[in-house]
C-alpha cells in the first residue's frame, strides 16, 4: 500500500494469554492496539508480530524494521525481570526496534522491556498491583514541555494494569510523569538518533479490555484484597463492560470514579495521537 503510514505492532503476550483474553470479552494485545491506532488514522498499514512465541526473528520474510514509519509495543502479562524464554526472546528485539531509529511507542510492558534492554531495571512494585484507573498521574516540567502530552492536563487519570514498574531508568532517559504508585509513569529516550516514548499505563485500552482483565486475573485480585469475592469482581467487570458500551451511564461512571480522562477515547488516546503526529509524522517519501 502506498501513501499510508506503515506501523509495526509488537505484541508482547504469549498466544495462550491473548486467546484467554479474547474468550473473556477482551482482545489479543496486538489487535487491541491496532483498533486504538485506527481510531486515530483508519488508513494505517499495520503489521503485527509476536516475539514472545516466535522469537526475535519474528518479522515477515523480506521485511526490515526500517520499512516502518512507527513501531508500537503492547503490554504483556510477562515479567521483564524473569529470564524465561518468552522474555529473553523479546530483549534483543526491543533494543533493535529502538536502535533502528524508527519512532517507537511502548505501553506498560513496552516501556519495561525497552528499559531493561537499555540497562534500566524493572521490579515488582512494592505498592502491589495498580489496576483499573491509575489516578493522579502528574507531569513534571519535562512532561509539560514534551509533545507527547500536548493537550493533556498536568494531572490526569488513565486506564492501567501492572504489578511491575521501571525502578531505574536507562542512562539518558528522561522521566516525564509519575504518581503515588509508581515514580515512573512515563519516560522518553531521545538521543543519538533514538526516538522512544513510553508510558506505564495503557492509552490503547478500553473499559471492556479492563473488564476482561479483571476476569482473567480473578482469584489473584481477590487474594490481593482488591475484591471481596468473585461476585463483587464479576459485578464490577459487568458494569465496566456496560459503561464501555454506553459511556453516558453517569451512575456507573460516578460509582467507580471513572472520569473523562479514562472514559472518553479522545482523551485516552492523546498520547498515541501525539506520537503519530509529532514523532511518526508524515508519510516518508
């Protein structure tokens, strides 16, 4: 296809996790990311690869990273600090995507795996799991000035799910935002030709995606004290699915404290829209 921007989406999850999420009403990570990006530009030419299953040589035959105008890394249920095959498969590919010079955006796992690939450190958060709505994410001075956050409030909420966090950023990275749960909620690496933007939360997610994730994690969330029992969890998941289908349900939005930053797609997608506009930019000739 000509005269369209070519985007590579790197799905960080294993196949079985993606299929489980689909069965619970969510989407495989790569497909969900594609849907979000197409809300911003329906004409994108998208390729999805899955290095967790297929290894670092996951690009289609004859395709190289430099063929793309932008690369987006999804979230994942993996832990970047555990040396299992599905993680080790992705580390060299993460470094290669950023070193290609192509603009790269990473959500959650995407930021974590890139951080580790460039010498940063990732850990299980001492504050436990942040899930649902990440609140009071605040931009610092660098964040206020950065194009990723043009049109964004200085303090905002975002859809999120993570237990891990970047504890030590890679050398040369600039932190843009944080909150009480995680000091690093956004960082960029923009030096020596690198063009990486990363966030700890999920601008690509919908309420329906979180509803599926509540169900997928299930007992683990109950054991962590986030839900009293399975009935409470299921009620919340069902209500979030309803609110996804009908964002006008003010009663449900009020009940769960979901503001327009998390509820309205045009607010959720600001960072990805700015990435397409200011980092990916126009179609290359």
